[in-house]
């Protein structure tokens, strides 16, 4: 019990609401400490890490264990990543970390018709969501907004925090890709906001092209083939100009200083190499 005496009736409505919210947060923390043992938390953390592993064997083993323990259902899956943008490099305080933990825990327990499993680090949380029957349009965006709302409620504001939501994955085996999608969305989210992979459009591709193309990026194979082709130095600028001109062949040829036949040839080569 937490007792707050207001002998002279001085507490304002805002103070009473703040006290009630604090008491609820204490309850969540006590639940984690008293009901969920340290071993339980370590198991959950380990399961999430393994479910998101690039190792197929590790993912299969984690899937079986999560199902056996009743921690997750077997349905359509998705990943939400919440991260802290730390410009100063100091990291969140212990109090902020505790509030962050409460926000994630409340979100996981309040997900209707959805089983959720989270792994937390001081500046980051990864939440695996699974729903039997699948997610309807807008469900994942709503889930990202719900986690952001919890962060704002527990932290009084969500400054420095951002949320990224993946697209739906075909069950637990697809979580590794979903995790990358959520991380990319999180990196593109505005401060104190949520972003969804499904609405990123070309930004999702551009965010990955900022660094050298590498294995594991969610870039279409055809684009990777074109970028690595010996003719890329000529074909890629041609394609960029063509797209910048919105497919206007005459304008693109004029800006490139080539004949339209040459432009058609280069575009044909790009199509042939990429298959796009």
C-alpha cells in the first residue's frame, strides 16, 4: 500500500492524478521484481534475441521454447523498436530507465488480442508482437502509437525517444527481417514520434544506401545487382536523371546530352541487369 494523507485538502486534481499514475508504475515494477524472477527476465531477453537471430537453428529453437512456455502465440508477427536518441552521449538516468521499463511492460500487457514479448536495454527496447489471424490495416501503426503514448505517460514527455514499427511477417521465422525493418523505421522517426515501415516508401531504401550496400540490407536484389555492375557508373546516373524527370524521355535525354536512342539503350541495359 502507498498512503498519501491530505489532511487539509491541499492536493490538486493534477497532483492526485500524478500520485495515482506513480502508484501504478510502482505496481508494475513490483510485479517485475516479485512475480517475475531474474531468471524469468533473462529467459525472455534471451528468447527475443534468439528469435531475431540470423541463425535459422537458433530462431527455430527459440520459437519452440516461446510456444512451449506460452509466451507467444503462433500467428502473424511484427517487431516494434523503441530507441533513445542520445546526442550528448550520457544515456538516460536510472529513473528514466525505470520509467521506460514500466512503459514497455504496460504496453505488452495491454496489447489486445496480441501476445507480446520484450527485451530491454538501457537505451533501447525490442518488442515482438504476434496475433492469431493476422494484423488488419492500421493495427501496427496503432501499436506504435500506443507504445509512444505509454512512453509519454511514464516519462511525462517522449523527448529523445522514437519508435519504429515493422511490416507484418509470416510468423516467427520472419522476425529477423521484421527487426531490420523496425530498426530502419526507428532511425527515420522524428524525435518523440513513431514511424512505420509500410509508410516509409523510398525513404526506407535511401536510409540503407547511406552506407555501402551489404548483406542483410532490405534492398531489392535487382538494385544491388545494378549497383555492383561494371556499367553502374554510367547506368545509375542515367537512371537517376530519368527518374528525376518523372520518366520524360525528351527532357532526360536533353539533360544528359544524349540522343533518345542512347537513353533507351541505357534504360534497357539497366532493366536487363536489374530485372526491374
